[in-house]
C-alpha cells in the first residue's frame, strides 16, 4: 500500500471548507512550501485534486518593461500549477521533479494571468502504481482577455524519496 501523501491530505481537508476559506488555506500552504510562489504572490483559486487553477495578479513587482506579467512569472505560474497537481496525486513516498518545460510566447499578455492544469485518470493511475515515471501535464495559461499568450509543455517525473 502506498504511503499517505501529506499534501493530498491537507488539500482534502481544506476542500471541506467553503471555497473562500479552502483557497486561502491551500494558497498559504503552497506559498509557505514554495518560497518563490510566496514572493510572486501566486494564488490557488480552486482544486478538485485532478485539476487546479492558479492566478498571478499583474502587480508592479512582477511586471516586465511593457507593463505585463513578466515571462519568468508566467513560467512560474505554469510550473506551480502543474507541480501542485502532480504533487497531490503522488504517493507520499515519491518525489516530484520537473523534467523539462517548454514555453512558447505567442502574444502579449494583458492583466492578471491564470493557469489551469489537469491530469487524466490514466496519468493519476500511472503515478499511483509506477515506482518511477513521467507525465506530460496539460496546462493552459490565459490572461485577463482569456487569450493564451504562452503555450506551455510541462513534463514532470517522479522518483522514490531517499530515506
């Protein structure tokens, strides 16, 4: 039997609260764990543990020279969303690792950004049963106009945690 995953257990408990409390709890936990996410003030808007929606507001501190969300912050947003969804679906004795990410910037972003990441039932089953492996996590990053200014490909791997 797989070792319990503390991140998943926390997210399951948080989801028992009303959504405005649940999102604050998960955001606080994620920002505490991933320090750069705290610095950039990423927010978790919702998660059903097979998908998650993250948001980053277009604040001065994360803007580029043309006043939109910096390219690196968009990468952080996509990586965080995909990493969270992989992290909550791995057994507790596995370690998630980003294997590669490809970002293709195709349009200028405007306003706040959202990233929606999801896993299929087959991907989750693979993560639960295989000792090591990798998955290509689907993620869509959109701006305030619901345009996809960056096309992302995120590959996550997992390995056993060292004792």
